[in-house]
């Protein structure tokens, strides 16, 4: 079939003009916050072995990558994620370094298959950070505090919300109901979509249903502030859930004392990405964006894939989603050098014009040469 | 203000009835007008009327915070949405139907005509039956009659249309009712308004159920 060369592949786009400048400014602002917390920038390979991502992200997510083969027949992928690669580096390149390691990055990731209809982009730029080798609640709070600073720095104070959960809460419930793998995944989906009606039918069909009166209806609604934890404690009997709720309560205490409880919400029904995360999970929403603009959590099992098991926590922000959002509002005032008006530089002789141009540039002026268009 | 996308057509009246019972009223003048976006009497809700298949699209993109649409449409769309409430309206089922006097098909391949290609493919796929899905946009019942397909996968309410065309339900794939769907971001960012709506509607649903 004849395809005009002017056609752009689905999910790809250009950035230019004000939007490109804004996107650059947002990236710089976020990276400078990461730098302010002593996160060291790391650039990872754009192309890597598919097996790395399959191990790092799980099959279902890695499967979405653009894949192709290397000259020796091994499968490569255009990176669909940065974290896998950072985790490998931590276990290998940085094996000898003192812990904790702090890394940040701004990198484009590529996904051939979209996860949802609304997610049309196949290339998106991730701004992310990873704190590796620290497993405490303090480490969790460190990345949350950075996320808060980033959002405030982008002029989004008051219009963002970060939801918190801990995977142990759900895993404990699955234990409590003695679910096998398939049933666990089915229940996870139903809670994730808050489908109380189907969940009720599902739990009725479980063998141990008699012990869980009222659990179904309320599992999908466990969203709110501190009181949510109390409500959950009354419903959940397993030690695993209880430990997870304790961890969340401790974290919530710190959030309250920082005066940030308005910006945060406990959402025990947020159970996406459970196979990847091992502790805290969080998602970042901003008013005006129809989907989340970022998220993260604790992934203590990831580095074990590369021969060294150690705790890790981190998050990513979607630069393209943030740019879209900020381009529509005008909350964000990038600081630094103001946009200078360009001085036209023309000269009688070519050399004269360039002499003048170089002089002005050396003074830091913004210039535009009077080059004639054809 | 919450923006709610309502599926035009069969579900619209039932949805508006349920909303009215929940204390959310849309004036008759507003309904009679040809405007596609109207507000309720309190001015706290804005309704947009769109084709059923477009409800998940508007809600997934966050243009509408919530929507009312059939489970059949949601299964087919595969949209990433929250569906916190079964509204119990427009109860029907997605079923496989074939000619009552089935013709023998020896080709080792089942030809299925449907408006629900995803649902049909998933259903037969789970059983390892090789199928050719023939996507149609209406009058699906004609396909087996005219020999385009061996069977159909379609929405069945009373079964009358099937019967009149000499078809009978072979098996039910799943039940479908109207659902309240919510955008993931709105669910967090407009948590108070959304949970108030869910609360009001679930009361209305319980009342309807008690009445029936």
C-alpha cells in the first residue's frame, strides 16, 4: 500500500515553540530538585536486551516494548523503562559503592503497545529517581518529599494528590481468603476497577467467604485519610495486612506532622502493579490531567535479578503529561534567564556581520542574523 | 462540578430515572432541547449525551468524570476505568445465538458475526475454538440467515428479535447491566463529589430493587 512520506507513525509527535521551551524548563526544574537532594544523574542505554526488561518489569509490561534482534540473534528492545537498567547498574557497576545510592534521570522510553486508549503516546519522557540500598520508612518519605517539592516547584500546590498504599495490605487479604494465583489476580482486577458488584459475587464464591462478612463491599472503598487505616484494621485479620497498615500509619504520621495531609490520600484499593512493587506504592494525580502524571514505590526484589538483593524505592513523572497540563494552565513560571528579545544583526559585509554577532554573543546577548530567506 | 457522560438511546431514560430518584433532576425543557450538554437543576452536574461506545472514551480521557454505560460496551471497549456501581438498569446478556435448525459446519472454523469482536474473540479463544470474527455494525441476526456466519454474538434482552429470525440462544457469555464508571484521576481529585454521587446512586439502586 502506498503511504505518503509525510505520515507520522501513531503515538509519535513533534514539540516546538513555546511548548518545547516549556517542556525543557519543566525538565530542568525537576532535575534541579533531584540534584538538590543529591541525586546523581545517570544515562542508561536506549537499546538493551529484551531479557533485562522482561526480568525488570515483568512479562506483561515488557511485552509492550518495540523489539528487534541483534546480529547474534538475541532479542533487543528500545528501552520501555529506565528503572530496570538502573537496578542492573547498581548491582554491577556500582556494586562497591557505599549505600545508599541516589540516581536520577531524564530519558525517553518507548512502548509499541499502549496500555490504555487514552495513553496514545508511544514515546514519552520519564523524569525519575531511585534510592537504592535503603529500606526504611525514612527512605520512602525521602522520595515522597521530593515528589512534593517537584509538584510545588511546578506551581501545582493545592491541585495535586498523591495516593498511598502498601502491597502487603492486599497480599494479606489474598492470604486471608486463601486464594490461588488466578483467583488472586481476578480479585486484584476487581478491586483495581472498584467493581464492588462483581467483587461481591467473586468473594461469595470463595471457600472461606463466611469469615469475611462485609469485606467485599468495603474493600473497594478504602480511600481516605488516617481513618481509612482503622477501618481496614477492622476488616483484615492477617498479620501481613496488619504489618503493612502499621507501615502506612507511621508514614501518615510524618505526612501529618509536615502539614501535608491535604495533598495525600490513603487508597488501599490501588492495587495495580502488585507484581512489581514490594512495599509502598504511590500514584500522582494533578487536576486537569485525565490520567495520573506519575507514580512509584518500593521494589526490593528487582536488584536480586542482577545478583544483589537490596531495598530500593523511586518514582517517575511523565514529562509529556506535565507539559500538556502546564501548557494549558499558567501556574508554572520557569525561573533563570528571562527570554531576551533578539537583536537583528546585519552588516555590509559578511565578515562584518559575523564580527558583530560574535561580539554580541560574547556579551551574552541573544541575536538573530538577518540572513535572507531564499 | 461533575461531568457525567450518558449513553444515548436505550439506556438514557433508565439512567435519568435513576438519577431523578437520587435527587439529581434535569428539567424537561433542557431535555427537550437539542443541546448535547446540559446541567441539572442544582447546577452541580453537567450531563453530556454521547453514543454508548463513546462513553468510555470520554471518561477515560477525563473529559467526563463519570459515565453511565452498559457492561457490554465496557467489555468491548476494554477501557481503563473504575466501575464502582452496578446500576441494575437495562438488564440483558451477551449471548451466542445460532439458527434453531443448525446447519452442519465441517470446515473446522467457526464464522461468528458480531458487534462485539473483542468479547467474541475472548470467549471462543478461551475454549481454543478457531473462529473468524466478522464485525458488523447492525442487524447481526441476518448473518446466519443469509449464510454469512455460523452463529452470532449479540446482546439479548427478550430474545424476540432472535426468535423472529429463526435464531435461538446457544449459550450466555455474560450478563450485562448499566454501570457507573469513573475516571481514575477524577476519583482521586474529586473524591468527595464522586463518593457523594456513588452514595446517592447506590441508595436509588437499592430503592429500585426493593420496588421490583
